[in-house]
């Protein structure tokens, strides 16, 4: 094959590789509520839809197609109550069905509430090295922030002092200007001490706060912080949220895989400019 034709033939592959290298894609969901007997049948269509999502065109205003995600984030309440069967059911679903790595932070259902059980807490420690933990991708630091929920309290509660202290400790270790994504179980509407969160963040470049707990997808902004609430398979909706981070923008929008359409409208989509320090992008 002549060299010029070889270049023409391969150029789409090179372009695709460059496009994928220049962005980070990941998916988000929450509140899977695996039943105590380990039945995950309701979750299987969601996982299958995630597996089939790459290649789907973005909305017209967002160029290109959905790339392969680097991972899937879960914002808590993996289980309805933390039995061993529920833990194994979810773990097997991730291992045998989902194509990509999953990062979960636990919710109020996952420690058993007033009928405490350490099963899911021990699972998170084995899987992620702790209940709160950190990882990095595409120059972005991701902080999983576990906050102990008071089972005697109301559905809306504050992030604990321990959680906020962990956050401060991790942000001190973060490079100046490095983008940070937090994910925790309490969503914007359920978090009663958002001001304390803002103060704990200070001047850090936190571009996104992900939560679950209330089961429906939504986007909110509070004192400069962008909050995205992840949808739940337990709700009436058949959605998960798609995120794309490039060198200068962050996009998030739910996708309804039954209707095969993006979920738009008030408090649903997020598309805004972000900044990376040059030393992070050059790595």
C-alpha cells in the first residue's frame, strides 16, 4: 500500500487516539440499593447501557462522540442493607458485567444504620484502601469523601468534621491549581453545611462536587461550587450521567438509555470552563 494511502487510511485512528488522550470521560450513578439477597437484576440494564455508551454522539452543541470512560463513579448506598449477599452481588456485577474500573463511596444504607454491620465498610477498605480515598486521572485529583451518617437524624445532614478534616488534609497535598473532583453521598439538597464545605475548600481548584442520596439527577451551584447529583436505578428514571473533562472545559449531562436521548432542561446539564496549571498539563 503506498505510503500516502496508508496515512489516509490510518489518520482517523490517529485522530481518535489524540482526541481520547486530550480528554477524560467517566460515568456516574448512585444509590444502587442491591437487595439483601444479592439480587442485582435491576442494575444489569444500567451496566449494559454504560458498556454500550461509547460512540454515542454528544448533543449538537458538544462536538464528537462519547469516548471510552476511564472509570465509573458511584456516590453511595450500594446496598439496601449490607448483607454479605448484597456485597457479593455488587462485587460480581462489577467484575463480570462492567467493562471499566468502578470507584464507590459508601452511603447511609451501607453501614446498616441503627442495625450496624461492617460488611460494606470492610469491602471499601479492601477495594479502595479506605472509606475515604484519593486517585488521579488526566491531571485531575479525585477525592472520595465518606461521611458517617447519623441514623437517628433526618435525611438531610451535615458532612462530618472528620470528613472535612480529611478533605483539608488532601487539599494541602494537592498541587497548586490542580483540578479536584469530590464525590460523597450527600447531595447539594441534602447537605446542611455547604458553607463549611466551601470554607474547607478555600482556594483549592475544586471543579465539581458529586453526590447521590436523593435518587434523581440535578445540577446546582453554590458559592462558586458546581454540584452534580447522580441518578439512581431505584428511581423511575433510566439514567446515568456522562462526564467529559478537556484541558479547558467540563461537561456533564444525564443520558436516558431507554429513550436513547440526553436529558436536558433546567438543573440537568453542566458545561463550563475550567483551568489547569501548565505544569499539570505538561505531565
